[in-house]
């Protein structure tokens, strides 16, 4: 059991209830993040687009695809259609153009 303080009253709840409450709450970063692209522009400004020779700044996206697994080595498995779509989406979003 986990002790949780809610509205000034301490009580015990199960870990499932805590997990559900955390999943239901909006992420702190997303709750206050501007949606007009200023954070993106600030990051590009810090790095400087002239220093990015490929035109892709992968730090602009959440790395959900595991792109590092697709390195062309013998051990790398082929990308499924689902993997390819996610990879394409991330690279498209990370493009500076």
C-alpha cells in the first residue's frame, strides 16, 4: 500500500489506484507547453540550423520508433510497415525544412 495525501487527509490506496490517477492526469510538460512551435524554434535556435548538415534534428521528436535498431547491420531486422510509418513520421517531424 502507498500513503497518499489528498486534500489534507492522509489515507492509503492501492498501487493500481495510484497508477490510474497518474495516467489520467495530463503530463506536466504537455500541460504548460506552448502549442505554437516556440519551443521547437527555441531548440533549433540553440543548436543552429547551420550545424545540422542532414536537415534533420531528431531531438525535436519523441523517439518512439527505436530508430537505432535499424542501422543496416546484419543483426538488424527489417522494418515492418508499422515501424516504417513511425520512422517516417518521426523523421518528417524532425525535418528543419
